[in-house]
């Protein structure tokens, strides 16, 4: 993962020879809503862990804001809060 600014991150997911890249926007209000005071890098990392448990890396949007995850997976907010609380 590479920060691209205060609110944007580039995430690369690799499996064997296959690789995908994703641009994720996690604005401060998103980070507070989903991750509380967790570091943004941890929030993004755990969010990708969540997504990869549910779909192939090729199915993950190439660019999205964190709230989009909740549109596809309503359980995301409670899952991510619990995960980051551990």
C-alpha cells in the first residue's frame, strides 16, 4: 500500500504472477466512521482483507471510496469496527 495523499491510497494485490491495483479514497470522516482512531493504513489493509474473503481481487473496483464497500456488503461497518477493536 502506498499513500497518494492525505485521503488516497494505492493498493496492490498479488497472487502468484497475477496482480491488480486499486485506488482507495478514505476521507477523514470515512476513517472515523469505520475505523475510529485506527491508522488509515490499517483500516485500508483490513478493508481489503474483508473484500478478498468475499470476492476475487479482479472483482474489486479499481477506484472507490470506502463507503462503496457498504453498498455491496452491508455487514462491512460492523465487521471492520470489530476487527479494528481487536
